[in-house]
C-alpha cells in the first residue's frame, strides 16, 4: 500500500511531499504521514531545514470531507495538532505552494515559518461554502499576515485568488514563476545560512486603528446579504477575535464556532451537496477508464429558446456547433437571440467584444440535415411529440457518420422507443437540458437500455466540460425530475381542490420551506399547456378518457401562463409579477362545486408536508426501480433544476432530517383519507428504511 507522503533528503534539507491523489485531502492517513515525516526530519541531526510541498496540481485541497462526522475526523493527529507541530519545529519549515491550496491546505501552509508560492497557485478558505468557518486557525493566522480587511474578504466570500495577489505581504516570502520546489529549497538553504529567525504567524500582532469600524461595516454588509445562512456572520465574528483576543484564546473560540456550525442543518445540507456532486459522476457499472469518443463538433436541431440555449453551452466551451432549422426566418431569429444574449453579457462586463465574436464564429447555420454529416454529437430540441422525434431520428440515422452520438432533449418521452427509430440504438442517449439551457446547471443524462458505456461516459465528461451537473437517469416517463414533479403538482392541485388558493400554496412553499418558486408560479412560467399536453398524451396511451383538473380548465380558457398574460395568476404586459386573479378563483369554485367538494381550511404546514412528502415518496420509488443510482442524485436534480433551497440539501436529505418514520406516518394518514389517490401509499423502500431506522443518505 502506497504511503500518502514521500520523504527524501536534498542536501541538508528534508523534502516532505504530500502525495495523496487527487488533491491531497487532509484525511487521517495524510495527517499522520506529515507528522511522521516531520518527526523523522527533526530526529536527523543532518537535517537543517524542512520543505513541505504537494504536487503540481495541489498543495492540498483541504480537509477530507468524506471524514466529516466520522470517528476519523476527530482522531489524532487532528489538523490543528499537525499545524502546531510545524509551527513549533526548531528547524525552519518552508511551505512550497503550487496548484490548489485551499481550506485546511492553506491553514497547513500558514503553520510553516516561511512560504514560497508559484505565482498562479490558487489559494482560498472556502469553508463558508460548506456552512462552516476555517477551523484550524485560518481566522486567526490569516489576518495577522494580510490584514483584517483582506482576510475578511477572503474568508467571508470563500473565493479563490492567485497567490500573486499577496506578493509582498507576510503571507508569502517569495513568489516564483518557475519550479516552486527548487525555489523553496534555495530559500531554505538561505534561511539556514543567514540564520533567519523563525517566523510564526501566531506571534504577529494585528495593528489596525480602524479595526472596529471595519468590522462593524462587515457585520452590517454580511447581515444584509447572508439571507439567513449562519456561517457568513460567524466568519466575521471569528476574524474579529484576531483583533480583540490573544492568539490561543482566539484559536479556542474559533474551534467552538466551527464545531457549533458543524451541527447546523445548513452545514449538513451543504456538505451533503458537496459530496453528492462528486458521487454523481461515478456510474457503478461503467469503469472509470472507459475510452471516450471525441466530440470536436456538435449539431443542434432547433434554434428556438431551448436549441439556442443548448448551442450557447458548447460555444462557451469553444466547441463548434452546426445549428439546423427548417426555415431561414427561424434560423436567423435563433442566431439573433444568441447574439443578443452575448451582447447583454458584454454590456455587464462579463465578456469582451472579441469573445462575443469568437463564440458567434463557432456557429455554422444550416437548413439541411446534410450539414450534420460530420458532427460527433447531435442534439435535437424539437417539438415534444413522438411522431416528430421519429422523423428526426430516422433522418439522423441516414445522414450522421458512424460513431456519432444521437441525443434527444426530450423531457418525458421514451428514449428506448426513440432509439428504435435508428439502426444504432447503442449510440442514442437522452440529454435533457433545463430552460434556460445556457443558465441552468442541471443536465439529466438518460441512459437507454441499449446505450453503450462509452456513449454514457462521453456524455458525462462532456457535461463537465460545459459546466453542467450531470445526473444519470434510467428511462421512465419524465425521468427523475419531471416524474417527481408530476406527483408534487398533483399534491398542490389537491390542496387547491380541498380549499387552498394558488397564492397560499406558493407562499407556504416559498416562505415556509424556501423554494425559489411555488408550483403555481412555476407552472405559469413553464407554460400550463405543456402539462396539459402530457396529461392528454398519457390518457391516450392508456386508452382512457382524461378527467379534467383545474389546470386543464385554465388551458381550455386560453390561460397558459406568463406567455398569454394569464394562467393561475394574471400578469401585466411586460411584467412577471404574479397577480392573484378572481377569474382563477371562480374556476376553482366551479370545479369544487362540480365535483361535490366542500372547501375546508388548509394550513401552511399541511401544504409543505403534502407537497414535499409527495416528492420524497416518488423519489423512493425511483430509487427502488433503479431509475436513479442514489438518493443524493435525486437531491441534485431538485437543487439544480427545480429551485429547491440549498439549505434543505434536497428533498431526500430533508426527509432524513425530518425522520423517515415521521414521513411514513404522514403518508399513511394521507392514504387513509376517503377517495385518496393510491400514490399516497408509502413506497416500499421508504417504508423499509423507516422500519429499520435507516436513512436515504
């Protein structure tokens, strides 16, 4: 078994190299390795100095998040003990920093007596993004090295900056463009030769006559922008200790704050998301070394809102796109919209004029399928109708080169059936982008029964290149997100039938639970006609008569949502603010009367319970059927595609937090109501986990 550190002598200097791929996470094994190597150097009389370094990719990316909440996290040597060992070394310790130096990695470097950095090394204390503060002295050492203001900016934002930004400050004794290890070894030799005093950050005094004024400004600013998250204000509180307390007391209080935040639901949720995103990239039955297909040119069919947004993803990544439309007018309009989007970004300072032109130059417009003959991947974004999809895929099968990946952007339709329209079902996959496709991070990668492993692996790698959070889904109606959304929407609709109004349901889920947008506002934004068409399709496929719901009555009245100026709400021309509408209330009243429903009072807590537990229950079925590989994948779908609040960590983690037994009890109560939909019965997997006292995570 390989050791996580390498030890070698370079003259009279011991070189300790952290070698624990991929980013030198400071788990127990690496922490132990550092201390053991340090002890070896201190015990060797021939060693006069020590250089601690990482790889070209990473000095250290920080704590091993997988150990959070496990016994290993608290086992000695803990990170503060490792840092103290460096700091208290009687021999000079030089940190040679290259690549990523973040979180606990930067705190480790702060414990060295001297630091030499590569100019483009990326440094950060990003713990706030996990709902935490730096917990190994970062809030106490960094202000003493770079000043209160600079330290606060770095710690409260969690932003990554280049080491060059702090050249000339006590943070770095030298910054180099060359080999950082060679520079650090030379610095160590010089330190020994000149008898440089050992500099400890803990011994520095923070001298800032404007400290309290600046801290109060920071408190006011952060309080106004933290939006209820506890960690940002705690960052300010911890940094303030460096100006008002002695180092040891500040260190102790910092640790107390860190441990307190670790216990918050917000931090648990953010850590869950962090690990979930890394897990989502791993497909259990697809080897990590699966060879990838080359994607040098992409085809997109459809230049409308969705097709244009999809196109922009690839242009942003520098990948040429052949954009196909059937009519010149539609093609021109689509390209003009793409340019307008880029021009808006340019006006906001996000792009330079030459960048806009570079991206636009990557588009090759075409009115014929023959333009797709040499693309490596083609994505159709045409009307959501199986007959239309059949025409597209039969044509693609004829014109696309062998080995080209044929992808559908369908939101609901059967990818296996679409694959059967071709002679190459192994090359067919679903790539379900979310609107606006150039903004939304989520990409559902729908794996058909015949989809080849290399097609799936290539799609996942490509998603990462275009900066999407890719989640693998099996084939079912609506895949992960929209299948669950159908149950959520049905729960919301049943609440309106029972006695609530759309605005009450939306308000409860937005203010009481934290959703960005309630189900009725979301329906108006997406277009109520989409769900209407889906319900009609499902009824036709099942050979049954569709039983209208209130949403269908709205559509029959031409109320499709924002695009028609009215849906569940009314909208003023050019405005998106939802206005409760008496017309909607009248339709709801008529529906209740026609169906013999006597309205009752519906509480906000009931609204949240029914809607979110409906999501959870359907998510459990999706897991049991193998449509999703893990519960955390479902959480990522809802966090990145449906406005689920990050502080909840996704619906499945929320269920864990509430307690699965409590969720099951509520579902059984709903299922026992007269005339209840059978879908309220607890999913077998959910019931099993609850009975065993287990969780989804």
